C-alpha cells in the first residue's frame, strides 16, 4: 500500500501540493483528475521520489520512503512526452530495466516479447525508436514500464499524444494489464470522460489539493463540493445562484417548483449545478425552468454542438447532440430539468444530487 500523510510541497512561497492524504491499495487503479496546473505531475513526482515533500510523510507497505533514493524504489513512470533511449532498438528499450536488474537473457526475451505483443510492437522490435511514429514510441515507453514489474506505476497523461483508435484500445487494456501485475496503478488525466472509462478510484485535484477521493462513479455522481463537481465535468458544470423560497427555487429569470424530496430544504441561498448535457434546446416532458438567453458563441464538435448562452449575470453552456445552427446574438429558450439539479449550500458543500443514472 502507498500512503501519503498530510503531504505538502512548497516552492518559494507557493504551495504546489497542500495537505494531501491518500491511501492507495496494492493492485488498485487510481486516477488523478484535474485541469492543467492542478498538481497532478507534482503529486506523482512526490510519489515516485523524484521530489521530497516540504511537510508530511510518504509510506510504502507501512514504512517511510522519504530517505530511500529513487533508484532503490520499485517505481515506473511514463510521461505524456515519451522518454526512450534513441540509439537503442525497441527490443533494447523495453529490456533496459531488466538488464539493469541483471535478469537472465532467457527471461528478458520472454518478458520483452510478451510486452511487445500486448503493445502491438512485435513487428518493430528490431527498429531504433527514431524510426517509429510518436504513438509507437509511447507504446515502447509503456512496454518498458510494464516489464519492470514495479510496485508503483505512474502514468502522466500517457495516451494524450496517441491517435483516437489506439487511445481507446489502450484505455481498456491498460487497467487490465497492470492490474494483473498487482501494482499500484496511478493515472493522471485532465479528461473526466477518461476517468469514467478507466474506472477504479479517482482523486480530484484543484490548486494542489485533493477535493475528493473515492470510487470514480461515486465521485462523478455525488461530488462532495462545488470544486469537485466543476472538476468532474467537461465542459465545467453550469452554476446558477438561486434562493429556496417555500416550494420554489427562485432565479433572476423566474422560478421553478422544487423537486420532490427538496421541499423540506431550509429556505435560503444556494448554488445549483447543471451539467451541460442536461441543459436542453427543446422542451422535454415534465416540469422545467425556461430561460430566455442570448447566444454568445457556438462550437460544432463532430456529432455534438456546444452552445454558449448568457442572460444578465447567468452564463451557461448547452451540450446537445447533432449539428445545430444558431447565430451569435440570437435570443433562444433553453430548458433546465429540476430533477437533474445538484444543490450546494453557502459553503459549497453538496446538499442534494440527482438520482443514480440521472447525473
């Protein structure tokens, strides 16, 4: 087990990591989810022993490793920008950690060919890595991490530079491949969808702090606070200020009846979170809140359209399937379904989430 106890890393007057406590079990898949500069790589470097925390302790299997040199830790790390030995063949790149460990030649050959097969590199074993595509070079780095047999495998956005098809294949294969080794598997990503595809447990990071840690689907469906909800939504969750008054939520644009189960919520000010795919351009069945808003911009992304709208102090993103033609400046209605609302109190703590399957 890898345990971080109140770990902080300060550079000058700024905290890169602040008061992080985590327990990662043997054979587990753990996702670090957060935007760029949220602290994912900094946290991984502390786990690997490449950096030393300013405060706190890091333990492996119950013993502190702060005084253990990185060379003596059984750790493998793969970065987004792949690192290989340029003069070596693919075979020798994969074999390099085994040669350092003085593994016998027969075992090396078996392990290298097995890893190459998993990473679809068998036809390229005799090539130098400079004669490979970027995706093939990244798979070489992943294969080298695989054969090392490390206790702790750290993957820092390792699939970001691969083509779509291969990325989707490896997202499915990697958790299975590394789980079979019994290693602690830590995977950093900026993409909420990737975290959901990988599964396991997820730690959401914001400004160097872990805002929540737990089973990935639970963190997604029941974010403990507004920061986690924003982190685990792409585009970020729409946030609307409201006041609970009797049996209604009152907005600057109107009012909507409280969903069943929230009638007893204390009157007062709240924040409502609505994921972009739950803001609709067409009125659905049931009770909804209709908002007249002005289109500020649109983005067509393949089979989806992102429509950015605003009205007074309200700004929202609508994610809808299909290609929709709306012009900047158009006044359009958008519809919010109260059963899809995430409710946060004045301290940004979650009060209510949609039922499972509706989030």
